[in-house]
């Protein structure tokens, strides 16, 4: 299982989907498929951000040698604490619009002296305490990864100050919510937020922060990588499944035509 933070620092490009189905079997299959990470999404799925359901999905990701990143439902200290204690490789924090909100997320994710994450040695993240506390505390300070999700126009307006907050580990650009917040026409794939994306990317690069972005197909991913994104969320488990089904069904329909 790769260390997401170190891989990004080394300039690697990482690709993996959101998981919204809540299915351990699907998360496991994503890992066996060779992706770099899976984003366990509690915001737009039935997955609880608190309980054993999410913890079991983290275990499943580990079993398939894939790094689990967790998106809580909100910039909530309790949810971020739970994600980190469960062993998340990072957190993607929704709807961060100001530097103060970014600092709040950092404080929730990091142990002191950098933040105010509550300390408890025997968590899943510490392998129930079999990683000794001094080592686990050091890992928490060195490997914690916090991605503010910029998905409202207020966040774009404040991106320069958000990107400058100490402890922010990267910037995640959220095109769909952003387009909705700006009253722009909905698009199934690429909302018209080109100018806003450029500004967010520019601010991240100015602070030497890795950029995360959303893509729905290979060409979309390639375009964003060329623009400077390093962490690509390639759709969701459900959309990948539905795309495969549509393609298979199309081939079957063509086959049937040839049989007539």
C-alpha cells in the first residue's frame, strides 16, 4: 500500500475512484484492480462517517493493498477524528471556503503540537496499539494529509489564503458543486469552470501543494494531469460499473443485429 503523501511529494500521479456503493466487495475489487487509492465517500453515499461500517471499508482497502482516503460529510472535528483513528491515508474535507475553515480541518486531523486531534493509542490506525505510541504519533505528524475541497465560489475567491494555511496537504478542485454554486448550466462531464480551475491550480502550485481533481474518463484525466493535477479521482465505483454495463449492452445489441 503506497504512502499517498510521500508519493505526491515525489511527483507521482495517482489515480483511483470514489467509492459510494458502501460495498466491501467493490472496494476490495478496486484494490485488486491496481488503483492507487480509493476515496471512501460518506457525503454522497449511505456510508456512516462514524461507525464500524466505515472502519470495515478501511480494513477491506488494506486487505487489497490500496490506500483509503475518507471524505466526511462536512468540516466536522468529530468526523475527521474518526477518519484518522480508523486509519485513513488522508481526508478530503468538503466545502472549505475560507482560510479559517481550512485551519479548522488541519487542527482536527493533526496531533499536537500542530493540531488538536485527540490522542488514543489503541485505534485501528495504530493496529490496535501494536504500532507503539511514539512511532504512531510521529506517523501522524509526518503522514497526515488534508485536502480542502474547493467546491463553492467563495472558496475560489479565497483560494490564495486557503492554500497558504500551514498543514494543508493539497487542494482538491470540485467542479460540479462549484458550477452549481455559480448558477452555471449542469453538465454530465465537464462543467464550465475553466477560469476557476486555473485560479485554484495556480494558487496550489504557488504553495507547492499537490492538486487533486475529478475526471470521468481517461481523456478527462489526461487533460487534468497535463494541467498539473497529481491525484485524479476517476469517477465513482457506481459510474465505472454503469459505464461498463452500457458498453457491454451496446456490444450485445450490435451482436443481436448481426444475428437477425
